C-alpha cells in the first residue's frame, strides 16, 4: 500500500510540474489563477496533504 501511495504522489507531482511549465510558457494568456498555481507549487514542494488522496485511493481499490 505504501508503494502505491508513493506512486500516486509521484504522478501528482509530475502532473503539477507539467501544468506549471505550460503556465510559464503561456504567460499572461494562461487560464490558471494564482490560487491554483500556489496549490501546484505546494504539491511539488511536498507541503500538500496527501492523506486524503491515500484514503480515496484505498477506497477505490476495495
């Protein structure tokens, strides 16, 4: 289970990095607001809470 949670976190971080890189490329034309950017940055830096996602993932597996 722990490995699956780590994989879930890794995938989430990669998606966040991709969104932020697209946001950087688009500049002012980006449709992402500042709150979402802050949330993505928290995800990448590891400050985001993954407990809720682990619970949802385990419920999905059952």
